[in-house]
C-alpha cells in the first residue's frame, strides 16, 4: 500500500523552529525523488523542497535558507527542518514525489506561526 504520512506540525511563535517528518512506503522511497509542498490559505499548493534519489537537495530560494530537507534511508522518512519561522509560513505541509503524483496526497500537517 502506497503511503506518505506527514507529522510534526503544530503552533509555534515567530522565530521558532519545527521539524516535519514524512514516512514513505519503501516502494516509493526507493524509486522517486521526494519533496515537500505547502498550501497557504487561499493559495494553490506550492512546491518548497526536493531531495533526489541521489540525495541532492533543492529548496525554494525565496525561503532564504531557513528550510532544510533531509532523509533517513533506513527509516524511509524525509524531514523538513524549518527555522526562523514567520507568520507567512503558516500552511498545511504535504510530502509527495517530485514531480508530484496526485494519488499520493495525504492529509498533510498544519503549521501555524503566530504570536
């Protein structure tokens, strides 16, 4: 069964940090590049980071280096470390393959940045 399950969201104050996790089915993890996306209220879902099968990372440059994507191969899990969070980072965060597969969207995890 193909699954990508996000976790780790929550509420944090501006300037704070969060680490999101996405547990990925092994069949998907070993076959595709993976990434993080987010959907801010009223906006389309947006790509924000990729980690390729070879471990090369790429993060949306408008995030100013605040976000880092990584993975644990043994755990079939990818992570998104988010630092110096801003209110505009408030969104539902999702993981998926890159490019995304519409059949793989999960529930996402809500991140709220507010004082």
